[in-house]
């Protein structure tokens, strides 16, 4: 028998996913973990269908995504360098595979809640001054804007049994260079990057009856970054 407090977290080994796993496990909640590190390929529709047919849960938290993180070794590029094949990869993982995962969850669960993750770059363009010569990939922002529309579509079509909401997180402090952290903090009204634990309460809210009338919402948690 499936426990109705069970939570499925995709991208469970990433910064956000692993933090959420620890948070819910500390509450003695059962967490189903899905991650590429475990050999779970969410771009494989057959795998997704089979997994969700066998593994049911009340809450689905989608943390998996393709992202071009800031690093010293990042290739210098600009608008004219981004390959179309790379653009396809972002859309395949961040949008098409996300739709597949959400659909199979809904197909196999009569009720529940889905939480997707967009990005500040789903709302605004990356500030070029943050990235120097290694520009943020345009496809990342485009795919994350699509996540917002996908969430709203699913919220309409899966209501009233399954609620679907989207979180827009700001930049999480995670081993970036000091120069980048300083620049990002200056562009943020809260004057700092987000701590990785600061999403826990918001996710907890969406994974509870306290948010029983919340669906199709886009909840921004970015320290005011997109409010300028």
C-alpha cells in the first residue's frame, strides 16, 4: 500500500533536490529519489512510463534540469555561438521531459500536487554584466519560461484532483566565484544570494493541505531580483 505522505523528487542529487530530500527525510517522510546519477534517464519516455506506473506518491517535486552553471572553465560564447543542437537539448530536458514526467505522475495518481521549478531567467533576461564573456545560454531562459506556461496548462487540465504550481528561485549560493557572488548580491534588493535551505518552507507549504486552493501559481523566491 502506498503511503500518501510519500514524495517523489526528480533531480534528487542536485543542490535543491538533495537539500529537499534531507529536509523531508528529517520529518520521517518517505522520499522516492529519481536522478541521472542513479541511471534514471527522464528523457526516456518508456522508462518514465514504467517507473511512475510502479511508484506512486502524493507529491511530485521536479528539480531536474539542464543548466549552464557559472564556473572558471566555462567556454566563452555569445549569441552567435550557441549551437542549435544545444538549444534542442535544453528544450528536450527542461520542457519535453518535464511534461512527460508530469503526465505520467498524473496518469497514475488520482490526486496530489506537482511542483515545478522555473528560474528568474524565465521572467527576465540574464544580465550580461554578471557573466562577462561567457554569456548565459539563451536556451536555458527560454526553456524555463516554457516551464511556467506548462505549469499553468497542467493546472487547468488536471484540476481539481491534482494541483500544479511553479517556483521561481533566485540564485543559490553554491561555490561560485566571490566576484560573481558580489555582483549578483549587488543586483538583488536583499543584497545576497539565496541559502539552499530557504526553499524548504515554500515547498513544505505546497506539499500540504495549507495550499489546498493554490494551483496554477508562480511563486517567486528571489530576494527581489526580478522586482527592479
